[in-house]
């Protein structure tokens, strides 16, 4: 990969966990009642044959990690736990009141924030409260994000007993200088301990999250982190690009200078070396940023053509309807997106009024649905066929940009099929941007997204 390609394509761009992306949602036409109609339609179409997914946002953290762009509230006051759990269960009840039949839960994911901020008692109350109003699919996948510093063996055993079989531990980097800069100080011993516990208890998919491009991070740090990770043999890895977005309120990324962050070819070298080491150790590249062993469900879903991407990232199964519970959570009915109130106190107020607490969203039109399909194809299977949609959407701008990608050998075009090459995988976000007709029609006058490389 040449430096010139990196310089050419390293521009701000979405990660495409949705289309349209959040900054391009049409909030003028969005109404809560339209969202309710949308998820009821998706529920009727899909509950019986594929079930639904639930994402639950648990926003509390005891300290701020400066690499994190998620919505969170920093506190050491654990008395916040119970009222928040009660609010989540109230929100779930409001959704259940709209369903025509008992929901079948295929996926639950606990994200944050720090889910293991919560006690085992409160997590039990939450999951039992959710599942008491539903059936659990035979092939369900329950997962959660665990902080190595505060995930206890009790957390792991309790959630395992509740049906969880996948856990993701945030590692980021093992170098002390990098850890100090991102305010996430944790030892290899702590990560090893929780990983071993999870294996002993019986978790079938253990994931580690690693980030490249962090402040002060050097090539030897990536090599050391990957070597240590290899010794623990997690089933899958998320190898994320650090998103340097200090303009976002509350990101905490003003604690170091822009010059402390690796950029362009220097940053890409960190990824390429990490990827090289992972591939040498039996990990397979899965879409963007993800690697897994062949024994993991993510690899199997890739081979079976079932891999999916949504606001939770890549998942090993698809559901049309994903219900987001908790502050800032985003729900997806395929036909519409809806995001909850971000302020906890206002979130509580809406629930006190027996109101599903969505405050913004987007109803997809026919063109949106077609574009969404093709971007999802590219993100998940690295190819898409435009044949059946050429007379429905004006792809002239897209096809014009494809010529440049083809010239740079990032894609292969055969007839109406576009396939991303091995060389082009690093630029999948750029290729998807050429399909993003809303972005093409309204270029932002300020930076909305992190850099693509």
C-alpha cells in the first residue's frame, strides 16, 4: 500500500453502522408516532421467523477514558444503579405494550459506559425483567462489554447463568505511556485474569478490543500488545482505528496535543503490522476492523452469508428489528431509526409520562432503503450488484467515482457488480461514501466524522 493512496483517501468519513448516517437524518419529517408504526411493522414481519435484538445502554463509568466517543456519565455513586434499571424496565414495558404478540429475543447486548459498573444483583434484575416479558430464541446470542479492572468472577458467572455466552474486554494498548494518555490504566495481569475466568466458566466467544493510532502509540507498542493478546487466544478481536474527535463535547480528547497522535502512513503502518501478526496467528479478517478464529460464530456467519452490521457493529446474525433501551440508544426497524433522549433526567421524565423516550430519528424513503442495502453489502460481503436498482436510483455520480477506485485497484467491476479487492479493504469507508447520496448532495462545511484511515 503506497503512502500516496493513504494521503489521497484519508478524509473524514462515516463508519456506516447506519444509512443514512446520523448527521443526515431528516428530523423535520420524523415523528414519534411514525417510529412506533415502523417498529410495529418490522415486528409483525420478522418476530416469528428471526426474533428481535435488544441493545441496552448502561452509561455510568467511574472514570473517563479519553479514547471513548460513547455517551457516558462519570460517577462513583452506585446508588444511581437501581433507578436506572427501573427506567430501562419501564421503557421495555412501553415497547411490549405495542407488540401484537410475545417478542422472541434473539440478541441482547449490554453496552456503555461500563456495564460492569452495575452490581450482579441489578444486572440480574434487568435481564430477568426483560426476559420475563419475552421468549428466548433457541439460537440466541447474549453479549456484554466488560471492563477488565472491575469485572468480577461474580459478574461473569451471573451473566453466564442468565444466558450470556459472549463477552468483550476493552484492552486498547498495554503500554503505560499510552494508557496514561487515554486514562485507561490496566495491567496485562488484569486482562489475563478475566479472560481465564471467562474460559473456565464456559463463555464460547471472548473478544478483546484493541485500538491503533492512540496518542504516543508506536509500532513496538502494537507488536507487544498483539503478542500479549495472542498468548490469551481470544476468539475474536476488534482492531479499531482511534477516532480523534476532540471537537465533540465531553470527549476528553483535549488532554494531549494533535501532534501526539499518529497520522496517515504512520498510523496505517500500525494497523498493517497488527493485521500481519493476527493473520500469522490463525485470525481471519472479518469485514472492517474485526478478526476472529475460524471456530468463532462471527467467522461462521461470514461463511454462511449471515453476517450483519448495525449500531452494535458486526454481528453473527441479522434481525430486522433492534430495540435500543436506555439514554442515547438507537433503535433500528430497517424502515426507520430512532434515538433516545441523551440526558438522563429528561429520559426519566419522558418515561414518567409513559412516553417511549425517542427524540430524534429518520424514516427511510425508497432511495434510502436501496442505498442502505448496497452499503451493507459492501461492509459485510465486500461486494454488491446494482442490476435490479439501476432504474430506481440515479447512480451516475457513484459509478463515476468507481472509475477512480478501479484505477487504483481498490475494486473490480464486472457488469453491474462491484467487488472490493484485498487492497481495497482498507478503503471500504471511502468506497461506501461514493454510494452515500445524502453526503454527496450536502457536503458538510465542518468536520462531522473521524478520518477514514
